[in-house]
């Protein structure tokens, strides 16, 4: 992949329990890092292959390699939230391809 195609800014977040000020806790997304990425809708073939695995995929996100990225994180981009389903190395130690599903 050409690094110039990483043209969208997105944020990786983790779910964390934060004090609500009244002695309780509420779940909140806490930003971890912001990176440049390429975001595209999943193609019909990718969606079909994901369906065979019983996993829904709505988008494919490509970022520079980062060993700290994992499935427990949530991506926020353009006012939307995405759950990571798969993390795959696209080019060894160069790029990661994340198969994600949009939260509704």
C-alpha cells in the first residue's frame, strides 16, 4: 500500500469504567491514540467470506503497523464507532488490516 493512501484520521479507544461523581461508575471510551488510516467499505466478497465465519464485516481499515492494536479496542471515525473483528498484517511489520463492524 502507498502510505499516501492513509488519508483519514481515526482514534483508537479502550472501554473503561469512569467515576460518575455519585459513587458509581459508567462505561466510557478513553482515547489511546490517533493515527492516519485508509477506510473503505467491505466488498461483497469480503462480506460473504466474513458471513461464512459467522462474523459481520462492514469496513476494512488499513493503518501502519502497531503491535499495541488489538480486538478489545474501539475505533472512532467521522462520528461513528467501529468494533475490531480481525487484526491481520497486510505486509509484515509494515501495515495492519483491520476488519471492523460499525456499531449502531
